[in-house]
C-alpha cells in the first residue's frame, strides 16, 4: 500500500523572530523596592471586611497585607 504524501504546510502568519536586541531587553527585572501588581479574586464580603480592617487601624491595604504575610511567614515558615 502506497503512503499518501504529507499535506502542504500552511504559511505562518507569525512574522519574523525578534532580533537579539529585542530579546535582551525583555530580561530586565524590576528593582527590589519597585511595586508590582498582585491580582487575584476574593469574595465580596472578604474584600469589604479587609478594607474596613485596614481603615480601622489607619493603614493601607498593602500595609495590612504585608503585615499579615509577615506574621504568617514567621509562624508557618
């Protein structure tokens, strides 16, 4: 039985690969103190309670999250 020839390749629409300069530029890392987004979903009631807790103690939500994480790390690390 004869083998069928492979189907013809489709023309790629990806374009040319990036140059060496472009690939080197994507390796830049943020400075240690630089802020970055942290995106995740939480229940609406949790969000409300978290915002109230931060406001009650006069701190930003970021400060509260950092403090909670530090506490958790010390007790579970």
